[in-house]
C-alpha cells in the first residue's frame, strides 16, 4: 500500500497544498468531473441554441416570411430563446461553478456524485420538454416563467438536488476558515426553489388578478438575478481574483487529464501562462484600518456613555406586526380568485 496520505488525511492535518499535493487537488476535481462537466457542457450547448434563436428572431423582423411555420413564429422563438438563455445557460453554468468552488474551498471530495448527475440530467430533460412545449404553443406567456407550469416543481427539485451537494461540501469542509464565496453559494442554492415555487403558486397555480401577476413576474426575475445568479458570480470572482501581489502559475490551479494517443498513456495538460499581480499587500489591511493608537493615547477622548444594547420592546412588537401583516397580504393575493 502506498504511504502517500489520502486527501482527507492531508487536509485534516492542515498541510499546505504545495506542489506535492497538487495531485490531491486534481483528485477533488476528478470526483466532481461527471456532474460539473455535464452541467458545463449543457450550459455551452444551451448558449449556442439561445444565440441561434436570437439570430433567427432578429432576421424574422427584417424577413417576415423566414421560417413561415406555426411552430417557428417570432413570438414562440422569442420565448424559447429567453428560456434557453436563462434556464439553459445561466443555471447550468451557475450550478457547475457552485459545485466546483464549494468543493475546492472546502478541500473535500464529492462522495456519491451520482445524485448531482441525476439532478443535472433531470434539469436538462425538463428544460428540453418545456422547450418543445413552447414550440407547440403551450407557453404560459409570463416573462421569466415561459415554461409550462408542470415543470415548476420538477425544476426546483432538480436544482435543489444538485445544489445540495454544494451545501454538503460546505458542511463537510476540512478547513477551519469559512469563505464568503461558500456562504454566497449556499444562499443561492436555498433561494431559487423558494423563489420559483412561490412565483408559480402566485401566477400559474393560483392565478392572481390584474397587475399582481406582472408584479410577481418582475419580483421573480429580480430575485433570480440578485439572489441566485449574482451571488454565484460574486463567489467566482472572490475565488479567482488574486488577493496578494506576486507571480502565480496558472498550472497550479487548472489542469486537465487526457489520454495521449501518441504515447498511449494518460497525461496532464497544464497551461504555461504566468500571471503577475502587482499592488500593495492586504495582509495587514484589517489591522491598520482598526488601529486607533494605544489605549493611553485614546483614554482622554473615549466616550464612556452607557448605551442600551437591546432595542425597545415597542420596536420589536411593531416589527413583528409588520411581518405578520405582510405575510397575510401575500397569502390573500395568492389565494384570491
């Protein structure tokens, strides 16, 4: 048996990921490969489909007779393009990034990744069925919720099935520190099912009247962008942008194992790019920003007035009443016929 420690053993001892441990990072990536590659490949495919639909839709504005068929009208292609771009490219890419970053930052391998693979397959199959339904004229006509209402619970369940693996990686993290990227990802994973199901309930399952549908549709679109896609994008930026000046080898962070037909062996493809980061180090930034001098230098100007820590009971009761009234109004609008 090899004397090389396993990934969990090395990370549990808080050993640094130096060059000798880069293979362990690759092992973490390999454990994610089935689900992450499926999501990334699906995202690229849906992006190509959405781009092609956008091009055809633009040409139809200038050539009204282009693709003159009932299933390929401009309205249906426009709704299909919107759904393919948001649900096909956006969410597949977001889930792939969330899985990769959460396991990399947690320094933990993905166990039983078949659950995430099933969730990714279910998501794309439901999206494909919804796209065909839109071409048949079964669209809901609601911006952001174009897919048939039957897909709502299934998409929420598939998203949660994939996203929970990111939350599990956060719970099983082998590092003592908690990174802000991990918290953003967990919040995004839990936010989408709630947003999607509430929007479906208020617009499609128990339809509200009048302008309320437009308000709920806008609330859903804004929530998806600010609570799901934007947090995952910020998590990726926080993870990828260097925090300290120096020279970084891209090969230390990105590798690809492939089969070399010339040598008939497996090899690792590594980029040769060296990234040079210049600027001031931020290691002592938090200390310098909070350093107000010695205690004796500030003793004459320090305010020693006693202040209440808790807010007055009246404010707490008023806040509770506002929350209850808001929930009651929401339920009334959802259930009102």
